[in-house]
């Protein structure tokens, strides 16, 4: 049986104006997301500014989110670090704090040495030591390295490696991941702009930053594809693309946080060296959110 299917969102980490963690803001955000049809939350993902957090802050975020989530809603935690040792330590801490799975990004600093064999050994050691299931995380846009299908195929047979998130839009690679892994292996898409196509080639769900802003629409998109209502799904995908691009590669985390602020969540400011987006970008985001609201994407039926 596949684990961790459906739509998850990699939640933002809100900071106050003094660059400290906004604990109350995080609590209120999680409580609100728990009223949506999201399958669960991803804590300390790329959109959570995980590389910007100190270890004690990261552990505190996990504790806060778990306390606000019912146990039947999965909490996936990003535990990837540059060394295997540090990754294992972070994974064990997350497990102790109540994480249901670890999302482990590829190490990437020593890019030239990050071969398939190196990745396989790294993930096998993490999986063997982890008290919770492990999800591989390929996010080439940030790491500059790629987890090849050969590596995924070799790792997919390990009983504690239950799936992966692919943040890119290479549908051929996604299809190969699916074809070369066991039937109970979960493949999650990570790009909202190509989510429709990823569902069509067989992804079991997605981890989408966009789902923080429009969770009902993202959940509905997957449902439409599953039900074979492809024309409706394509139309909905088209509505989602402009906002997905704004908070994705175009403006990134600062835009995501600004958009959250606009719809009543606590986005806060990004942590330096990232800087808030300009007023012009905020106005553009508002117009995109307004248009989306006017379109009144139907709720789940």
C-alpha cells in the first residue's frame, strides 16, 4: 500500500521583524491549514527556508507544527543535510518529535563527486538508521545536482525508502521514476505549473507551495485527473499557472510569503539574505489572487 499520497504543502516559516521565529504566527497558520482538504504538511522544506534555519530553530518548528496537527494528518519533515551523519541526526530528532516521514534532499556542495553510487550509499545509510520512512527529494533548481532514475531504481527496493518528491518538470524523468520503482513506491510532483501533466503520467500526489494559498484547487486538480475529467483539469491547471510561476521560479519564497500575508496568513518576511518583494510585485500578486478568487474554483464535490 502506498504511503503519503495526495496533496501536501511545504509550509513557510514565518519570522518577525527582528528575524526571530514567529511561533504564534506558525501556530495560527497550521490551525488554518488543518481546516483544508490537504493530506498533510511538509515542514522544513525548501519553501520553509530550511537551509536558513539553525538546528534549534528547526527542532522548535517541528515541535510547534506537530502540536497543532492531529495525528491522522501526516507531518513530513525535511531532514537533508550535507553530510550523511548530520542527516541521520536530524532525521532521528524529527522522528522523536513526531514526524511521520523524512524528506531528504540530495547533498550538493561537492557537486562533481555527487555520483549515482554516492547518492545510493548516502540514502541507504540514512534509511537504515532512520526510525521513520524516508522520501528522497530531488530539487535540482536549488542543488544543481540530479538524482538519476538509476539511483532511484536502486533505492526504491529498500523497505524504508517509500517514495520521493521530484521538484522538476522533466516528465520523461518522472515517468521513468514511476516505471522503475515498485508498485507501492510513491512519487510526488513538486511543480504546480506542471502538476496536471505529472498526475497524467502517474504521480500519486504532490508537494506544492501553491497549495498553501489555494489548497482546495490543488486537491481538486488531482481529483479531476483521477476521475478522467481531463478538460476540466486542464482548465483548472491554466488558472493556477500564473500564480504558481510568481511564487515559484520568478520571485520565489519572498513572493510566497507576501501572498500569504495578503490572504490573512502570517507569512512574515524572508530571512536575509533573501529580501521582501517590491510593492509592484505585491500588487501583481494581489491581482493574481483577486482574479483567482473571482473565478471561484469549485470546491470538492
